[in-house]
């Protein structure tokens, strides 16, 4: 997917959801979990037609790629929300000297 020269390619709004570690009280109960949501612009594409395409047909998983700018804090424990669907981030690949991150995500139906 080419996106470096096309300013209109990053036209999708996605939300990166980072969840903090839950705290426990003296009784061992979970007392607080906070989400930090950051909305960013992203470029979007489907996964290629290779072995992932076969896996998608067999397991109802949908792999997609999102490219976001570098400065956003994202980890493999983060979630990506796009059009009210929540995706698990399974790979983060830096692109172009800390300009962008390519996120490979999956959604299980």
C-alpha cells in the first residue's frame, strides 16, 4: 500500500485503546480499570491473498492493516476500534525512519 505521497490516504479515524493494569484492594477485588483512548488518522487496507486468506475462510478471522503516525503509544496489548468494531493488534511494524507504524490487526466474528 502506497501512502507516503498521498495525503488523502490517511483518511480513516481509528481509536487506539490502551488499558491500564487493574488495581486490587485488600480483599483481592478489582477496584479500577482505566482506558486511555486516542483517536488518530490512519490509512487502511485488507490483508493480502495468501495463507491468511485461507485462514480467514476457515476460522472467520479478518486480518486488516492500519498505518498510523509514529508518535502514538501502541502496544500488542492495545486494542484498535474502527467503525464500532474492536480489533486485536497482532503485529507492529515501524515504517520509514520513525514516521509511521503499520499495525496488523484481526477481528474474530
